[in-house]
C-alpha cells in the first residue's frame, strides 16, 4: 500500500486533534473529490514499518484524540489488509484512542458477500470505532455538515452497529 500524506494535527476528520493518514487507491472516482490524486494505488510513498512507527509516535501524546484513515479509500480490500498491522498496534498500545475510517463503500458493502468484503474485513471493522460511509456526491454537497462532505454519507458507530446488528448513526452536526 502507498499513502499520499500524513497530517499530524488534523481537526477536520473527526473530533479532537487527530493523526490523519491519506492512503492511496480508490476505485470510486467521485466527481468533485477533494483528493483525486489518491485514486491511483501507486500514488505517493510506500507505507513501511517506519511509516507505521512514525504514525504511532505522532499519536502517543495525551492530547491526540485518535487516528483517521481516509484517502483514497482505506476500505479498498487491498488497503484494509495493509492497514491491519497499524490498527492492531494502535489498539494494543493506545486503546483509549478512537479510529475513524472514511470509505466510499457503504457499510453493507463490508458485510459477507459485499464488494468490499475480504478475508481481513471483520477484523478491520472491529479495530475501527467510526465509519463514515458512502461516496461523495457533488449534488448532495453540504458545507454545514460535520465530518463529511455530502448528505448521503453516514457517520456510523461501528461498535453499536456490530453489537445490535442495526446500523447506528452518530449525530455530529451543529444545531
């Protein structure tokens, strides 16, 4: 897997101060995407063990709320598999940090038989707290939404959803 960028002090991709990893590779190619260069799976630099150590170091301070995975699409099956070692280590060493993942796939696409489901998907989802799902749709763009770009996208509490079997959305918008 390659990545395009790591933002050490991100505040726009989840609550609090976060480390945001922009992975490379996305098959959705949404018109109006804010990072079309990351559609190419070969874009950027290789994600190495050293990259993982750097992210973990950035994430350690107590003021860091968590890790956000976006891109590209971390939900692409090849990216899910490549991110598992990082996610395992975050959970092991920093269980209080939350993990948000942005994907153009719907939550339902990650379920068995879905187009984003692969061998590592159940573990991938279990290591994440929140999934912002769905493609960016330019006609549904809404700048007043928190943590997403278009009205079709859901902010899903993965833990509750997996416990109950019913998609549970979080409300993060300002009233």
